C-alpha cells in the first residue's frame, strides 16, 4: 500500500536545549513519533573502560528503545 511515512529532519547533529525540548514533546502532538532520551555520560575517572561501558549501555538501551516502539532516540549528556 501507499503508507505515508513522516520524517523528522534536523540541520545539524548538535541541538540547543530548546530544540531538544521541541523534539521530546513531539510525541504529544504527533502520534507517529515517540522519543526516548538516553544518558550517555560516564565518570571521567573510569577512563577508557568507563567509556567502553557507556557505549555498551548505550547500545543496549537503544536496542531496547527500538524494540519498545520508540523511533526517535536522543543521546544526551
């Protein structure tokens, strides 16, 4: 069929806090978008191991979000 898909485009990958809030609230106004924010921070004193752990957690959380029906994932510090 002719399924109509909506797409959200941004001009740059780094957004202002105001832009992020607009994207976070888009699910309240547009039923085709569901947002999930994932914290990507880790303790700097953990070094490379901490970064690797944060990347592993990010991947797990992103996969779970997609499986849960979220179609916009915001990586936030």
